[in-house]
C-alpha cells in the first residue's frame, strides 16, 4: 500500500489540476473571483473525494 504522505500529495495535486481546469471553465469571466472560488471548491471536492475512496480494501 502507498504511504499516507504520498496519497495526500497525489490527492492534492490531482485536486488542484482539476480545480484549475474546471474552475474557470464554467463561469462567464474566467479571470474573476467566481472562477477562483469555483476552482478552490472543485479542488477540495475532488481531492477529498479521491482521498476518501483511495485505499479502501472492500472489506
């Protein structure tokens, strides 16, 4: 199994990449505050969702 530190880092990186892509994509002004806020929300949702499901052994 992958160490906890590596899992946290991978989840953070994946969350940030997805947030950076999807945040500005769905707002009228991709340089505004709404895009930044949406990027943060998406990054947190994806990162924590991945972290919660990664490593489950199905038991």
